[in-house]
């Protein structure tokens, strides 16, 4: 069994201890979700495990051939490389063969009569056959298709941040390492991509270590939760829901134990003050015990609740209204004859496919982007705060308290009481010792939390939130959800976080691209269930490999024919699917021959069948996608 073992690992950042003397193991097939507040050291721990940073003390023990692949929050990719070349970066021989094949295929396609290109293509094709590299290349194309990246010859430098994240995800998935480390893998993914990723990881043979704010994703993927809290590691068996219950029990036990220690200390202190007439050995032992008790008293550290009790301005009945609004950006249709009436207390969730214009609508509502046609009317009492995907430029050399004092040195809470900037920072889990810290020393998540606090200090009555769950820890999100639940103003949020949308939105706008916007009244998970039900009904009404004409027509607006490389791939897919079906039949026959009591052998063969089923499904989806276009 491939195992990674961490022993007595410690790491500090400046004066802050991130983790100290921690121990844990990661076994083959473990599914671990790593949880911790922003700034607790999660990313630092991942960097140490991936050998991108060194620990101050301790060691990591693993087999010599143990491989780790790490998806960072912001992947580091060569801007001049194509998507395919970026995915297949690395020194593995099979990667080198695939890169060479892509180069020769492109050259051959551009000049098919050239004898030199013909021979090079034949040679590298033979190498692909010898090394069985077709499977890896087909797998990555399938993965990229599932992640909605189709033009594999694009340069990395021309991609959006979300597209780069998806390329980075494909890059680590195709490497199939012993330990797959993923930092916020669901950021920038559409819901169908998240669902596909959940299924993919469920069948992954190696170990997983995942940092994510997506609580539904954690519930589906994780079987163990590892919490990094105040420099210590705590392990909980189960998914996120199990973690919530078990952590509450652990904290309660520790608080009770601390209370008992305090009671014992008071009793021993009274004995010490009476003074002993004679210091016997027994009494000296008691004195030593008292000294140890005093030394360890009040060392319990638990996460405080973030209490957002800020007041807000009165909001009238008239909030925002768009009439017959149209918006076009660089020939992309975002809105077309769009009407929207936002009222006081509305809870609106905006979601849908990437690039459809969700953030553009928020920019329109914030008055930062004019409509191409139509009108927008903002109520006179509206006091708006806009939490953007990208934090405003914060002066890195400014101190936290100075940054907030730009808004005001105190604000009024919902009860009319004045709260100082210092008190607000403490409510937001920034202890007094940090108030004078330079902003550049904060983690990315801590900067986002500080940015959120500054916006709320302006006491808005209309909140625009663009992907607020990105880069905030789960504890902060939970309290933000509670705050929004008690917020008497209007909330309009763009999000891909299913849990967050369920908690804060009861009206939905689903952006499907090309100004196609669907309205839905209700909870988001109910919408997904209805969509899945309708999708399944459509599948039962058409042949397995047939693509609906309407879907084909929509897709062809962007792409009308296959590239030369895609034609070659398409011609080979049917043969590959047939071979996989044949292999599956062979394993099923082997399964029938195994004794019913040989559970280990039965499980081994069934795992192979399941893996083949997954490959068949992925190749079928790739076939369906390619079959839409002119051959």
C-alpha cells in the first residue's frame, strides 16, 4: 500500500505559527477534505507536501516512486503554450511522445504531400501504438471537453482565469498520481462539470487531498475531514456533515475539560494559600502538580463566531428596474429585451455557464456598464455595496486598521450602538495583535475577509455579490449566510456554489449564453433536480448516439466543422469504444469463473469493469460532441 506519513511537521510565517508538531498519514484511496479558517496555513501545508516549500521542522516519509500532483488555486502555466502542450508538460516518456505526435500531426495536416512529414507522422504514430499513448491523449481530450474547453490549439495566454484553472485541473488529472492535491478545484466550474468531477474522483484509484469551500462537493467526495486549527491537526471520519457534528462534540468536551481544570485550579490555589506546616514529599508532589496545572490553564483555543451586527440604511419600495434592456459586448449577446424589477428584501441568485455575462449584469446594476439599449432606474434610497470577484487594489504597505479607518473610525450596529474599528476587526476574527499588521502579510482569504468587512462598514441596503464563496473559508461563509438571512435589504448574488445559493436565494436567473436567460422561483437544488429529470426524459426518447438537431444548431453557431486532428480522432473512437466493450465482456466472463467466496478477486475484477465503464462513457460523450460537426 502506497502511504505518505507526516511526522512532527512545523511551519511558521513571520511571527505566526501555522502548524506545530503535527502528525498524520495519507493512505492509498483516502479521500480527505482539508478544512481551516483563512490564514490557518492550509496552502502552506499543501506547498510543503508538494515539495514547493520546506518545513521548519519534521519530515515527510513516502516511497521513492511516490508521485504527487498539485492543482494550485492559480495554476502556473506557460502563456505561450497551447492547451494540449500545457496539459502534457512534464518529463514522462508518454507525455513526450504525445507532444511529438501533436507536432507531427499538425505539420502533416498542413502539408500532407510532403514525404518527410508523412514519414515522421508514421514513425510517431508507431510510437503512440507501442506506448499505448492513444488512451492518455483521448482521456485528456475527454476531460477538457467535460470542462468545456474545445479549441485545444488556443494559447494559454489568451485564456481567462477560469479557463486556465480548468486546464490546470485537466493537467493534474491526466497525470494520475499516487496523491492528487486539489486547492479549490470547483472554482470557475459549471454545475455539470462539478457533477462530472465528483463522479471522476469517486473512481480515482489514488489518494485525494482537497481544499474546497463547496460543502456539497465535500459531502460527495470526502470520507475523512482533516481540520487545521490553531496549529493543530484534527481528524474526523465521514463527510462535511459528519465533521460539523463531530467538531461540535469535540469542542464541547474540551470546554467541559477546561472548566474542570479551572475548578481544580481554584481548589488547589486555596490549598496553596493556606500554607503547609511541613513540606513532605507528598505535599511537594502536590505543589509540582499545581505548578503544571497553572502553566496549562486557559490554553484552550476554539474558533469564535463572526458576529456581523452592523446597521443599515432604510430602503424604500423602489430599488432597481430594467426595462427592455439589451447588452452586447464584442458581438456577444448578454441581454436581449431583458426586464427586471428588483424589490426590497429580494433574494436573487444569478448562475449559469461561464462567459454568459453574469458579472456583466452586476456591472450594469452597479452603474459601471451602460446598456446597449433600454433603461435602468435606481431608487433614491438605494445605498449599494458591490463585492467583486477581484478584490479592489489594496495598498499592500498599509496597515489593516488604517485601511478600515478610510470608511470611518466607528459605525452603528443594528441596535444603534457605536462599534469601533478595533471591535469590528475582532468580530471578524482579527485579534488585536494583528490590527497593526501590514496588509501584504495577510493570506489571500484574510484579504478577502477584510475587503468584505470594509464594504459592510458602509452600511448598504443593497448588496451585489460576485462569487462571494471564492477564497472565503467555510466558517466565514456560514456567518455571511446568517447575516444575509437577517439582512433587511436586497441581495443579488452571482455564484456557482450550490450550498450558498440554496441558503441565500429564492429567485433565480440561469444564464445559458447568447442572451438566453431562464427565470426560476425556488431553491437551486430543486431547479437542478427538475433539469436532470427533463434531461433524462429526453435521453429515453432518442437513440443513444443521436444528437438533437436543436442542440446541434446552437453548437454549430460557434463551430461548424472538425479540424484535421479531430477527424482522425473521430475515426478512431468507434474502434476504441468497441475494444473497450470487448474488454468489458472478457472481464465479465472472468468474473463468472471466480469463486463466490474469493471476495478480494471479485472486488479486483469489478473495479476493472467499473473503470472500463467510465472510459466507455467518457469516449461516448467525446463521440457525441465530435459527431455534431461536419466531417
